[in-house]
């Protein structure tokens, strides 16, 4: 350690950074010790800590489950140090930290061991600031925030949380600090129970104080009073072992911005009809109002997928919803349909004050529902003082169809497209949309939505990817465009067709950019551009598009999950987990999300954590990826006996029509049986899997999905020629230049096959490429290979004695 700080420091302002490990007390002793040592190593490597220490402007204080760092230089030092610690800590997801920073007078004293200590209430108050946060939070007191904005442009990253009561009746005015993907954007749940001010303001950037010197003196006087009236608190200083820690580059992330005045979320309307099955109609009315408003470029309108969760049932907290969605206004309403009559009530509310700004009731014939929707959208736009172009007015007033039955079928199909992308939901959507265009062949929106449904099903294989399906997607998109060449939805459908079905990225992007001009609030366009950029290997551009989409659709689980897959592919596991935490905030206890977090733990070699996450989950055939993750866990642990009966049970209940899923799960069953030592059962299972997958290929020769699993199955059966041939066919069917994210998956299959069939050189060459490349893997939860997985996965056992393989297992991830 450098020379001690002066043993007697006069009463002066210090900036105290307090850090602790969330959940520390619940850990077993050895885990507590391990995490605390890890935290110590990370902190000791922080550049700003070492600089302050070298200049004798730092005192370090252990606090049991963390530490306090007392800086005697500028308010920037503890904040920069917190950022450094946060960057390093996200490489260790098991280390969940929270931090608090406070400025207050402290006094340096010499303790009984002749070491420098500090005395004063400042550390206690900094602890109170930190205690208000959850994992990931970096909270600042108002004193620190006001001092910090004097330096550079920090105010962009400071967000006023208001004033709260903490222990012993003390009031704290807190700010949330988030920068470069570090920090926690969510308002801490515990603060919602401690709110002091009744009129809780939305999160906003801090403003630079007009009289900083005066405020500093007031703060200083108040702090001195607290200091004098409180007993001295003594701590001793202990040296830490210095050890090098690897810090990854900071990730790009959204920087929160002030809430626009002309921003609105249209919440789901209540269905007041006697026929509760009319809920789809109520959702359709709400959705069309939202869609009309979203075409106004002067407004910020939150996408439908993010508002669907706010259905009535429990009492809505409009202010909280406004904060979660970053909007100034919300629209609520209800719909009552009875025969050929429809009544719609709509209300516009200021989400910041809970004050009603406008309300109206419409009671008309069912055929007038389009006019009702247009009038409501126009009235809301007027209330928000949004400027509408003549084109926007024309689009809002347009009537999509004159056939009420066709519109009803369209709304039913639309409802299924908003549900999870399963085979059943896709088939139901197809059925109703085909009925809509049959009833009204000039219904452009229905044609566009049918093309989107077909194209998405073709790419994701939620529908069988046949030539007939691709042709229907093309014809539907062409028909929509021919009917409405200036419709954003029709142009978007053309882009989806070229992306989903043809992988013609240049043409797809051209259509997406055209549609963006007509659909300024469509998160789907930014999302689609993110997917295209990702498949082209443009990872930074893809992330920027994801961020853009999330600003319009902040609680879209599908969007957040896809963003997570990008982080996982890049092996940025800490950021992936933070994104999955956002998903769990929307859908708590979602089994697929929990399984994906467990898969990240597997990739990092933390099998105990993965096991703890997976054990409570009980997936069905509707959650095959979750089940596969559980099976992979048992295989990695080399204890698959317990999972085999469960896997057999799920396979027995599968619909025979889902041949690919059945063959895929049989491959996993065979692998589990082989690792369990039952080679006869494994061979029998794999033969059945091969039969099912080969039959599927004969029925669907254009479907290339079975190649990979079939190659692994043949490798398990010892058919080297067939396994290698299928691996090469998979690589040819999905060239890397066409798909950077999953184009490397066949190379992983080749590596696995080559390892199994006695081709170590080919396996090693493939693995060397894979470990230095971002990609989504072909097996459980799309994990890319990592050194930890190479060390654990039994499929690579034949390579264990190869020095080249051993080196790969030891290398750090990119």
C-alpha cells in the first residue's frame, strides 16, 4: 500500500462510495468468502481507486459484505470508480452488486492500531443511500448529483428519483445513475413503499443548480450538525491483495431521455359485451386507434405488444405505467358490442398527474366502427397538439374494408398473431386471415398480415417451410402492395417476404426504410432492421436498431429476448442476464427465460447455479428448449439417469404430425442414454430418430432443419460417412455470408461430428474458428461454444488428450 493518508485530517468534504454484495447473508460461508475475495480483486484493479490511492486521497474501509471507499478529491472519482467496478463485475453474473455515493464531512483519526480511520455520519448515510437500491443500482445523494454536474456533462446520466424516508425517519433525496449499460434503469421497488412526496415526479435528468456555492454551504452546515449530534464511527483500514482482473469493453446501451410531451400509450380497452368471446373485437378497436396514432410522426406512440400486459383486472396505476413506458399520456377505454350496435368510451389521461384531459362516448352502428376509431385517434392527436400532415389525416380517415364480416375475421386473425409464435397460433391466424381476404379480396391490410404470418412461420418453422407456404407469402404481399402501394403495412409486408423467405437483405432493407417513412412509430421496422444487420454480421448496427425498437416497445418480451440472443451470441453474458431481468419484470417466472439464464450459467461453467435455476421448472412439449436445457444440464453433470423417464414421457405425448420435434427430442434421449451407459437403448432410440427425420426430409425436401440433428444422430450410430455428408449439406444450405448469426451453427455440428467419428484435425480447426466468432449455437438455448462447455461436454471426450484441444479449453473467451 502507498504511504498512509495523513493521520489527522481536518473536517472536510469527502465522497463516500459504499458497495455491497446483494444476497450475501443468504450464501453459505465458503461462497461468501469467494465472492468477497472476487469483489476485493475487482476493486483493487480499478484505475481511479489506484490513482486516488497513489495521490494519498483515499481511505478504504471494509464493511463485512462489502466496503466503503472514501475519496478526498473530486465527485467524479467515486463515480468513475463505480463504473469501472460495474464493468468488471458484469463478467461475473453471480456477483450482484449495488452501490451508493454520498458526500459529507468526515474526520480522519488514528485508531488503536495506529492506522488511519475515518469518523463521521457520512459513511452511515452513504450506506442508507445504497440500501435503497437493488442489484445493479448506483444511487447518488442529491449533494453528490449537484456537485457532479459541475464536471463535464454528467447530468445526462442522472435521473431524479425524489425524496424518501429511510431508517430513523431520515429523508434522502436520491438520484439514479446509469451510463454505458451500467446501473439499473428501474426505479427500486423498495422506494415505492417509502415515498415521501405525494406528488411523485417522473424520472428526469438533474438540472445544474443556479447557486452551487450556497447549496454547498447549506449541505455542509447540515452535515456538520449530523456529525456533531451522532457518535463517531470508527473503522480500521486493511490492505487488499492486488490481482489482475479482466475488464471487458463497455457495452452500448440506451441512455434514458426525458419523456416527450407528445407521447402516449393506448392501454387495452375493457370488454363490456355480454359475450366475453368478443374480447378480440375490443382489442381490435384499441389496436386500430393505436395504429392510427402511430402513423402521426409528431407523436411518440408505444407499440401494442408493450401495452398488452396492462389489461384491467387489477387497479391500474397510471403514473407508474407512464414511468414504465416513458410516456406523458395514456388512453383508456371500453367497448360494448351488442348485435349491430357498438358503444366505445375513450379517455385521455395525463400520466404525470392522473388528470383526465378528454373523454367521449360513441354509440353507433357496427358498420361505423371505423369512423369511431378514426375520430378518437384524431381527437387525441388534437388534444396533444400534434401536427398532422394531409397524408396522415387521409390515412387516419381511411376505411380498410366495407365488409364487416371480413373485418371481424381479420381481427380474429390479428389476435392470434399477437400471441406466442407457436404452430397452433400460426395456423389459427392463417385460417382467419384467409377467410378475411376471401370475404373481401380488396382488403389490403388482411393480405399484408397474411403474408407476414406466412413469412414468419416459414423462417421460424412454426409452419412447415414448404414452397407452397412461401408462394402464398409472396402472392399475399404482392396483392397488398397492388391494392395499396402507398400503405406502410403493404410495403412492410414486401420487406418481410424478402427477408423471411428469400434472405434478400438488400431488397428487404429498401422496403423497410420506405415503410419507416409511413410508419414512424413502428417498432417492428427497427426490429426487422436489427435482425437483418445481425444476419449480416453488423453487430453494433444491430444493437443500435434493437435499442431504437425498445424505445417504442420497451416491454415487448419477444424483442427483449431477441436482443438477449445477440448478447449471448457475442458471449456478453452479463448484459444478456440484465436484459433477461427486464423480461422477467414483464413476465415473472417465465420458464423459457429462466432456462435461458441457466444456459448462460452452463456456458460459464457454473453448473450448480444452472441446476438451481432448472430444478423447479416443469416444461411440457410446448417448451422443448427448456426441456433440452434440462437434459443438457444432466449430460454436462454426467448424471442423466433422472431426466430420461421425463424425456420419454414427453415424447410419448407428442403429436405424430410434429415429426421434426419428435426426432429432435429422440436425439437428446439417445444422447442421455449413451452418457448413462445404456448403449443398447441409445442405439435403438437414435435409429428411431433417424427414421423419423429421414421421413420428414422426404416429405419436405426444401426443409433443411433436420440436417444438423440427423448428422449428430448418425454420428452416434457410428455412420461416419452419413454424418459428415449431412454436416456438409447443412453448411451448404446455410452459408455464413447469408447468415452470420446461425450460419456458424453447422460448423459446430461439424466439430461435434468430427470429434465423434475420429477426425480430430477437422474438429480442432472448426473449434478454433468457433471460439473466436459470435454466433447462435444449434443446441440448447442457442448457446455458442465456450471454453467451459468444451471442458464439460461429453461429446468432446475423444479430444481430451489432444494438446490443441486442451489449449482451447484454457483460452479466455473473446
